[in-house]
C-alpha cells in the first residue's frame, strides 16, 4: 500500500516532533524510526526529512548541534524545544479531532466491494 503524498505531508510534522519528544536524534535514525513505526509503509527519503527539519529549526521547534561519537563520523543531532513541545501538543489536539471525526464517519461501516463484472441490480 502506498500512502498518499498529501497524507504524508500533513502527518510529517507531528511525527518528527513526536519522535524528537522521546529524545534527540539524527536524520538517518529518524528515517529508520518512521519506517519501523509504520511497519515499512512509510519509507521517507532524505529529500522529505531534511527540508522539514530545517523548517522546524527556523520556526524554533527544534535545535540542532553537531556531535561526534567515538569511532564514527560527525552527525547533526536534533532536539525538540519548549516551543516544539507546544506545537506538538497543538498538532496532537488537531489530529485527535480529525481521527475522532473519521471514526464517527466510518463507525460500523463495512466497505462494499463491487465486482466490476456484475451489472448493478
């Protein structure tokens, strides 16, 4: 299943802020975590993640610093700020509203499958 681009775009900010709320991380680890959390359904690219991280940094929602781990190359680590935590809370409030509305709309509805070979009665 491929998740629609507009749904990926809409959910990207709260996903990244939520991951960073658990602790600082670097780009590749964030990509792996997104993939893991979605059971492989969301396979983000660096081209999606890094512009988002840079925008979140400009907005003051995340901060970054270069760190070197012994025996490894330098990595840019991102951490959520107080402003980012407030934004995450607002994003969660909005997503809860959307999810609750969808649950109400979809409540007890079983999708009807249509056989394209059958003519409507």
